[in-house]
């Protein structure tokens, strides 16, 4: 699964280079085999990076963390079923995209209609996450039976919380894709309802960013303190953070639809408030992870207010990639808060600012973290030593420099009205200020491509030529300074059932008023295939 | 200071900062009148061009210093393509699409809204400075998406 994840990332990064250079008006897309146009490449970029790469990595990585934390194997046939579902889903979607029958981008808003295999492929990719979720729950249930009254090990708790959140969050996209769009693309339903499908998309489309992010958080909480030689401070606070993500990730989707007609401003304001709420656990994370790093830095002889930071092990590729991921995520978080800001959003909605923002979140905080994880995970899985440690370190620095330069370009262009998802180099309109923005975007994208290339060189080198070694016998994860309480209110944190019920109530508060007003919907749109 | 105390201070500061931001946002929205698109009614996408007010797209004066811009988006152009309004006037955009989802961003201003088939979009703004702004379709709407634009001229 991890290999599938990085295979998808490779395809995505190659396409990403084409998109970044579009903004600096350099056309390399014409040299890509089988690519008809920019929008086809952009669809591939979005699907393989944001869906295949992230889903495959989460499925593999969190199955491993859960199984290790519970000290019991997960169901083997279910794991193979996950892998088979993902491969099949990927092939179906790849067929549709590769033959140019699905250039509708990864948001696939109707009434633009893709080939049915695209929707079916995406649905199967979501099913693979459900199968993984079921596997984690079965593992947890078995463990509970054998360990009555014992607190769930923290690493299993955070992994299961991630999948519990996504299980509820993916309902929207499942209803839209399986219930509406797939039958529509097969000709069984004549019309689509663009606003309803868009709303269902964003019901899943915001929490999906946490499904991308939380596996990285699992690593930041559980593994980064270990790499840094520190300890995670509070078991209880970590559990609270993941419970908050479970509760607040989903009822926030309208902040992607502030500029949509047909949704009342009152509901948009409620979602804005809840979105600010879900920012809180990320602030707590900044505190907890920094504190764990500080413990590590001081143990290595760091003193004073900031000196401990420089005493960290800057020679460990797994740690450095994730430290840099946190750095870009600070900027990603701040720009995200601006996006979520009710009316401030009007200044930047659908401009190049948005990809500027999310390349500092999913495009680096998540991607760099997953690369950092790979730097210990691949040696662990293959029992080979990492080849090219220097290059591994360098790749993270180049990638980070690239993402910062690119984001600077996209963000400044966006503030000047440069639209996202647009073949700028062939647009009949332009503004003088977009020139510098476009150059920076192209330059940054090229650096990211090079950093990604160095990463893959290390990865392939390790798998093929790495020196056989006993290697790490266990995965690196931290103890907590304050262990879990065995009595008192904290024990209730482990009752997922309650949190899931509370989450469902919040979802109903956030979406029921809209659905009551809006249903049975406005199914009047005929399909279009403008590609 | 014990660590638990640092923890509490940090958490309260985080929560406090977010609350201040929220208050500022809603003050600007409700006291200063910066509004988002609301529910304005539905329309059949196939009948847009024969349904008032979209049967006569264009700019019209509807009151003292008040103007309405009736605009249709369809792949891949805006009708009308050029919009002229006086500086300082209250301008209301009433808009929809005949086919797929489009976007309308009058760059350099906060006029930024989506056109969704079946829905009517409405947003009011005032342009204080004379000048020219691009009207950009900023939602992917097919192979010719980048060709779709217009111009707003504030006189």
C-alpha cells in the first residue's frame, strides 16, 4: 500500500511540474505522453496526489500503527481486500482520466459529466478506506475483549479516531457519487442537482483535509518526539485533540461554499464558527509537539529560550522532513484561517491563493511528513539501510524551499485576482502583476519537482541497493510523560460510541436546516462534456 | 511555572485569539454590511434566456444611484461582456448560468460569487474608484474555461 501511495505521488509530482510552469507560461505539457490538455493533467494531479497517495498511505500506515499499538495482527484477508480495492479503483479512474474522458478535476462538480469508470474508481478508493476502518475496529474490539478495563494504547486511539472521523465524513461523497453521479453517468438518471452534489462534496471535502492531515499528526505526536529524543507530554491532551477533530472536522463544509447561492448566510455563519473551533486542536498540537521537541533538544544539551531547537538531530532525515513540514504548516494554517474567515474569503475565493494555501498544508505538511515517515518505514519494511542519507536530507530542504517560493507566487498572484485551475498561459486576459507571481510559481514548482526526484532516488536506491541489515526491529514511537489515567473522567475519552453520537448530532445541527429547506432538490441540469 | 500552567496559558490564549477573530468577522459582516450570497430563488437552467430578468441581460438604473447588472454565464462567455457602472453607485449583480458551474470574480474588488445551475446569485457592492476590472470566470467549466472573461468599467 505504501508503494502504491508513493507510486501515485510520483505521477502526481510529474504532473504538478506541468501545472506550476503553466503559471510562468512555459508549456511542457505538450511533451507529456498521452496528455491532451492542461485540465486533463490537473485532474490526474488532483486525483493521484490528493486521493490515491493520501488514502493508500493512511490505509497502510494507520493499519501498521494500530496493529503495533494493540500488539496483535489485523485481519490479513481484509488487508489484501483493501489493497485490491485500491488497485482496482485506481485503474478504473486512471483509465477514465488517461483516455481524456474525465477531465472534470478531482472535485467533479456536475453537470460536467465524466465517464462512469471515473466515479466507480473513486467510489472504490473510498471503499478501501471503509474496509481499513472496519479492520481497525475489529482489531480494537478483539483487543478490548482480551484486555477488559485497560485504557486503549494511545497510538491505537489516535489511529482509530482518524478512521472514525473519516467513516462519518465520507458519507456525503458516497451518497453523491454512488447515489447520484454514477447512475447519472450510466444514463439511469437524466438530471443532476449541481448545488446538492456540490454540498455533498464539501460535506466530505473539508474533513478529507483532516483525513490527509491526521496520519501526519499521528506521526508528529507519536514518532517525532522519539526521533527528537524527547517525550510526548500529555496522553490525555492528545486524546482530547483527536476527539475534537472527530467532533469538529465535519460540520464545517459550507466555508468552501461562502460564495455559493442557494445556501443561507446564517448557515454559512454557523459553519464559519465551527471552522474556527476546529482550528483549536491544531493550536494545541503546535504546543504539544513543540514541547516534546523542546524536551528532546534540552536532553541533547540545548539551553536557553531557542538554543534547544538547533540542538535537535538535524542529521536525521525522518526528523528533518517533519520539522520542515511543521514549518510550512504554520503558514498553511494561517492562510487556512483566512480562507475560513466568512467575508475575508471573498477576496481570495477560487484565486491562485487557494492552491498557494493548500500546497503548504497537504502539499507539504502532509507530503513532507509522509516522506519523512518513509525514511524510517522503508528501511523497517525492507530490512535494508537507507541509501543516500545526505540526499534524503537535501530533498526535504529543496522541497521546502520550492513550496515556499511557489506559495509566495500563487498567494501574491491570487491577491491580485489570478484565478486557480486556469490555463493562464493561453488566457486572453492578464495583469502585469501576475508575471512575477507566475515566475515564482514556476520556479518553486520546479524546485519541488527536484526535491521530489531526490526523494524517489533515495527510496528506489534503498529498496534495490540498500545494505541488508537487521535494521530497526520495531517502529519508533514515544512514551508519554503523563501516562493515561486509569480512573476518573479521562477514562470516558476512550468511549468512541459517545463521541460518534455527539459528532452525528453536530452534523445534523450543521446540515439538517439546509436539507429541510432544500430537499427534494432541484434536479434540472442536463449533462455536459466540455472536454 | 509548572508545565501544566504553561499548557493552560497557551490553550486560553489560543481560544481567546480565535474568539477575537470571530467577533471581528461578524462585526464586519453584520455591522458593516459585508454580505455573502444568500438564498435568492431557483430557475430552470434550460429556460434562463426566456425568464425575467434574464431575458434582457445588461445594466439598468433601478433607483437614485442604484443599478442592476443582469448577467448570464454560459460556456465560455459572460453576457453582457462589458459592464459600465458609475463610481459610488450601489450595484446589484443578478446572475445565473445556462449550463455548468461558473464563477464570477471582479478582480480587485470583493465581488466574488459562484453561478450554479438552477440557482440565482445576487450580490450588492459599491465601486468607489473609477477604473477597469477584469471579470474572471474562476471555476473550471470545461476545455475553454480560461477563455471566459469580461470587463467591469467604473466611470
